[in-house]
C-alpha cells in the first residue's frame, strides 16, 4: 500500500514537471518577449537637467525608439534618495529584453546637485550624460511660474520675480542678483556644468538645445541617436505638432494608445515678467552664458 502511494506521488511529480515544461515551452513560443526580460542594475544614460529645459518631452521623445526603455518617475537617486542604496535604484529600472536595449532615467535635480556627479561616476564611470538647456531668462521665468503655481495650490504667499531675484548688497548698498533664489541659480549653467566636468569628459556628455528641440525635435533626436549609439529610427511621422497646445506630441509605436501630448504643467502660459526685469536677468546671465559656451565649446543664441 505504502509502495503504491509512493509510486503515485512520484508519477504525480513527473507529470507535474512535464506539464510545467510544456507550459514553459508554449509560453516561450507565444510570449517570447515576456520570457527573456531582465533587469539592468542601473540606466545607461541620464538626462540630468536642466529643470524646465524640456526634460520630460526629451525623455518621451527618446522613448519613441525601439531600443529605449525609460524610467517613468524621477527617482532622485543621486541627489535626494542616495541613502536608499543601489539595490533600491535597481528596482526602479524597467525590464529589458536584450542587452542592446538601453535604459534612460531623468531627474533634473541632478544637474544642480553638488553630490550627483561624483555618485554617478562611482556607480558607472561610462554613464552617458544628457543635458538639455534653454535660454536662461525664459528658463528662469518658467521655473518661477512653476514655483508660483505650486505656492498657489498650497495657499502660500505668492512670489514676485522682480523682488525674489534681486537683493541689496549690505556692503555696497547696491542692488545685486539673489543667488539664493533657485529659479535664478538653476540658470547658472556654467557653475553646475563645471561640477560635472570634474568627473566626466565632455565627449561623454551631450548637450541638447532645448529651444531648437521644442520647435523642431527631429534634428536634436537624430544627434542623440548617434550619441547613444542607436540605429537611426525615430521618424518625423511620429512627431505631431498640436496647434492647440503649440507643442509636439509623440506617437509611440510600442504602445497601443496613440498620440501622447505632455500634461498641462508643460508649456503653460508664463507669469508676466516686465521687460526691465527680463533685461536685468539677461545682463546678469551674460557672463555665465559665455563661461558655459567656453566649457562646452559651443555657442547658443541667448541674446535678449
Ligand atoms: P514651459 O512650461 O516653460 O513652456 P521640463 O519637462 O524640464 O519641466 O520642461 C518643461 C518645458 O518643456 C516646457 O516649458 C516646454 O517649453 C518644454 N517643451 C519642449 N517640448 C515640449 C513638448 N513637446 N510638450 C510640452 N513641453 C515641451
């Protein structure tokens, strides 16, 4: 009797193993993309900023490429969440099907973070770094607009750019720029980029002209495909200019949902800022812009 039941258990186990093998075989035949997925420990490329430079649109546009997988949320790993550890960071990565597929993460806070360059280098000295910049005066106004609406939502006192951006110097009694004000200091591209150059060679970093990208994404995307060593694939037909929004929307062939435009907080009307304030900001940024051009060996049309 005992022998009989042992035999039954063994036969049962063999049958179960057989069914599992069959199931696995059929699964591989019908869902090959599901079986072979795996997780990379970290991204291959980072969009480090600049905040309000067009980072979300750039990430979405790069995601049109077959070989690109993106981290949807900003992880803030190298600035705010570093103590959570590399294991946590790995868990944030999307699955990939092949080693050739690349993962891109974007957190604009990395660009202005003192610690991020060193930490990124420690994790992967070969990381490809992407920075999208934009006219610093309009970037500042965009940043300010975002801060303004955040404060409005939280019922807080509303800021005025011309007041926040300048202060009286105690020694000279003259009006100077307020470098403690983030919407201003975030636009000092030279200062932040110099930190990155301490750890990464310029050849490892790619600068996207955000103003050009916004108006004509394809050229900037072509240059990025080359930088990321991806086959040329993103097509003009995947980029749809939405007249109502005034921006390009993206047709991702990997997804069933058709054309995707960015949300309301991207490309919204800026808070009104007087010409005088714009001019004062432009005068202040001029020196920093030239320093940045020197660092990146390239110029941008940022006159006002
Ligand atoms: P504005 O809101 O000042 O127009 P980020 O994603 O880094 O926060 O950048 C937001 C900016 O992306 C927007 O700033 C907008 O100008 C720019 N942008 C570029 N291409 C865009 C697109 N296709 N859709 C929406 N915004 C886009």
